């Protein structure tokens, strides 16, 4: 059992998050991160830790099991899917995962929601209204809104 080597790493805009596939001998795992190199290295380190019997995230269990079954796999490839803003990454990830539900070569677990980092949620939620609507008239009655009707942001 050896650590993994990434055979190709596409060029990306380091300012924007990425959505990518990591290919393990014909099988693929969809993953996302802030920066491609750091994210892929962290993911592969977690998988390697899981292969050694140590703890790793629950979402990676199918990858760990596949790599344990074929311990000769040491070289992986990275295929860039999207390098864009956090909301677009999350939307694309959801669409790709939905299209791969019955794909036998997918190592993503369909029974678990993919992990969404807090920084990505903050970036997604901050792109809403600057001045959320807090009150208005509905059916002739003046109401205070708990959530902005335009963007869904909680009013304080």
C-alpha cells in the first residue's frame, strides 16, 4: 500500500472553488474544494488514512473499500468539471450526482448527502438581497416577514 500520486492536474483559477472527479482505475469520485491541489491532496490523504484502518470521513468509505480491494492502485487522475462560484459549484454537483445515481463506476455514496463546507454555504448565502424585505402588505393586511420573500434570508 503506497500513497497516491496525481498524474495530471488541470490549471484552474485559484480565486474560485472547483468541482472535479478523481479517477481510480476507471472508477470516479466527485469532489469539491477551495483550491484543486490542496483539496485533492487532502482527499487522497483521508482515503489513505482510511485504508490503514484509521478514521476518515464517512462519505469516502466506498473509495476506501475499492482501494483496499485493489491495493496496486497508486496513481490517480483529476478531471476538472467546473471552476466557478460556490452557488454554481453546489448546483452542478447536485445535478452530476443525480445523473450518476445508477452509475456502477461512481464511488460517491448515494445514501449520504455530500458534505458542504461552511465557507461555501456562507459564499452562497451572501449572494442574496442586500436589503431584505422585512414588512409589507399581503391581502390588505400589513405583515412583518420572518424571511425575505425575495431571497429567503432570515430577518433579524
